[in-house]
C-alpha cells in the first residue's frame, strides 16, 4: 500500500469514528494526533469549536523513547484538564490503531485522573 492510500484509509477511518464521537463542554473529546516524530493531544468542545486544554511533547524536555514521551503528554494534558475542571473525556484516536503511542497517551491521561 503506497503512502497516499494509507493516509486516505486513515482519514476514512477517522471520519467514520467522528460520526459517533463528539465533544461537549461536560464531556470533551480527547483528540490525539501522531506524526512520525511528535505527538499532540487536546481536549475539544465540538459544540463551541473550542480547545479546552492541549499538550504536546514539543513543549516538554522529556527524554526516553517516543512511547514514554506520549505517556508524559497524556499526564500533562490530565493535569491541565484538572485545572480547567474536566474529569471525563471521550477518546478520539484519529483513525489510528489503539496501540503504541496512541494508547500511551490514553494511559497517561487515565493515570493523571481523566476518566476515559
């Protein structure tokens, strides 16, 4: 499978998931974006089209491998969510498999106190 078809398949999966996963002020969507080098996560209120909290591995000076940094991003997002008064979220894996770095963000957020 060439790179274009692989990307299109991921986008198709993401659209399919987004039909069912919507963020609300009381239950925001925890969206994860993973590039080859970095990982980003944000809590989104889709009704107001507003980001409530965000975190990425670019803003922290964490060592370790990419999976360990992804878990740290989840924990950082959870602490920012607590400051914003958010304790629960729905998980949006972005059309990617719930595995590796994507799962590590969710695990870090759960350990930080976010109920997914």
